[in-house]
């Protein structure tokens, strides 16, 4: 089956990352040949959007497993789905009995998911059941930056400078919002040692190179003084999030989005209030050790 004969159409975002898949009902499922085309399209575009989905948690988990199995979620102890605690997290600002039913402060700084682990997830999959709205407009957009396009745009002397370097990723480095710092400092930082990953990461399926550092996630570069390493990390981080590399997604209820953590960094905008309901289910796909 070729892409021209695929049972779906592809609407590119017009940006260096992102495409919408039209014609796939995830709840109904699809055969292996169709999935192979979806997987190839994912590897090419970094972010795939499936709108107007109506799926169960079981559908969501089954879809995730097609990409390589369910990966571990760092914050499962705090925001796990009550029915599927090992597979799914809840992102939500909705309260029941005075307590948030999910993480209300997820993703409000630029990052790539769980880079502080030895094997960061290949992909993250979000499914939105409620999206904050105001005056008929959705709020809480997510920005996705192509770290692959950013690498391609680097001057050759910078590419040579960063070739072979390894960065130090630390779970407690980021200044997270809400009560996350308290949780990280009290428990999670003791569970995760520093992870060492290449500054330039090679995609395991396409071979494309991406910048794999993030200010606020990386605390240094191996065998480089911080006086040199931290400005370099900051410079690369700002380069990745230049407007020309970014796709901005405006959420709708029923959206399912999958993004590639090897080539994409993201930021969730917090432009809504506590009464603007937001509810999302999250899974991650097993990944491999970056190289």
C-alpha cells in the first residue's frame, strides 16, 4: 500500500513540524498496513493530529501500544488514571472533593518529555475530552518546536562545535509551576540519577539529527566548564524555539495528538483560569537510549 492509496489523507501544518491525519477513526482500529503508513507519516512529521475522535481509555492504550508499547510515566504516583494507573496519566484542572483529579500544571515550560530518564519515551499521546473555552475560542494551545529543523539551520561551525558533546539532564533542574517542585524535591529526584545524552541526537528510525538539550532540563555538558556549557545550552534552547521552527496547535475536544520526543520540544500555554475546564488523558510510548 502506497501513501497515494492510503485510507486517509494528510494535511501538513505548513510548518517544519506537524500534520493532520483525516479519515482515521481510532476507535474502529485499522490494519497493519494502514498503521505502517501512519507510523511512517509520524516519523516524517514529528507531530500528528487526529481530530474528532471519540475513544475510550482502552482505545487510547491500544493505539499507544501499536507504536512500541506503553512507557513508564514519571508522575504516575500522583496523577495516575484510577482504572489504568500503570498506563495512563490525567492532566486536569478539575477538582473533586477539593482535590485536583489530575495534574493542573503540566507542560508550562519548554521541554522534551522525561529526558532525565535513561530511555526517554519515543512519543507522547494526549487525548482531550474537555478544552477550556472563552467567547467561543479555545484556550491552552500547545506549541511544538522542531529540534530537527533547528539543527539543520545551524551554521556549520556550530554543528562541528557540538558534535560528540553529551549533556547532563536532571529531573529537579526545571522550575516547574504549581506544587511540582515540592514533589520533585521530596521524592523523584532521589529516584532518578542524572541522565547523560548526546547534545545532537540521531533519530532511531529516520537517522535525522536533532538538537537534544533544553535550558531548565540540562544542568551542564560533560567535560565542559559551566561557564561555557550553560551559555551554550541557553543559546541552543533559544534557537530551537524560534518562530520559524514552531507549530501552534489550537485544541478541540476530541483531538488526539502524538508527538516525537526525539525531534520535538513543546510548551503548553496557560492562558486560562481555574474555572476554564481542561481534561486530557496522557500515555507515552516506550523509547530507546538516545544516540
